[in-house]
C-alpha cells in the first residue's frame, strides 16, 4: 500500500496515517512493523534494485555471446519495468527523498546495475560486434528504454508485453551498432 500511495501522492505528501488507513490500522500501530516512512521507501527502492540485479544476472548467465547477453539483459530490464511500473516510477522520482544511509545504498545498487550494462556494451566493443563511441552513454540510453516504458505501458494497451520487450531489445542492439551472424535486425 505504501508503494501505491508514494506513486499516487508522492512520498512527501503521504503520511503514516495515510498508510495506516490503507492497511486498516492506526498509524501508531504501524511502528510495530516498520521504523519510519523513510524505511518503507528505502525498502521499496532497495528491493527494486536487488530484483533488477538478480534478473540481469539470470538473463546473461547462460551465454557468452555479447549480442545475446545484451539482448537478454535488455529484455529482462524492459520486462521488469513493464510489470513493475509503480516501483520504477517511485524509484526514479523519489530518489531525492531518501536520506542517508538509505540514499547511498540505493545509489550504490543503481551504479552496480548501470555498470553491468556498460560492461556488456564494452565486451561487445572489445569483441568487435558493437560499434558505439561511448559505452557509458549507450548503457544510459538502454536503461532509459525500460524506465521510459514504465511511464506509458499498460497490460491492456495496444502492444503486448512480449512484442514490446522484443522490439526494445532490437532498439538496444541498433543503438550499439550490433553486427554479426546471430543478429537478425529488420
């Protein structure tokens, strides 16, 4: 419930009384379950980043081909954002609301996640199958694909999840100038 309230009202505008009402208890009773509203936000954001990292690791675990690894990592990233739009929205909008040490932990996890994508792009450059001037900028652009999707995608919308995931992975491969026999771009 806190996630929905943070997404709808914003972290600052949401009170512990709002959260308590949403779960059917008084605000003081919430403190038996959570130390603070800040801790709730931190838990949501840290869990989101840990889930993204786990999905990324699983996506690339079974292949060494740089093109296929980037495709799979992008697919996992985009699929997560399609299925977890509220977490993505809160994670991007409310980073400013985190205080230390929570902010530092979330920023470390975000940096680790971005580095995983940058390393995939650099591996493709080193293998001669990607042609892009900046692996860092490419990784940022690929990450933006998923984050942007979270703003507009709806399960009951015009495009099926699998179609969007596939098309976005194609966008990512084109972005890095992917080439090779395993690549079938239209």
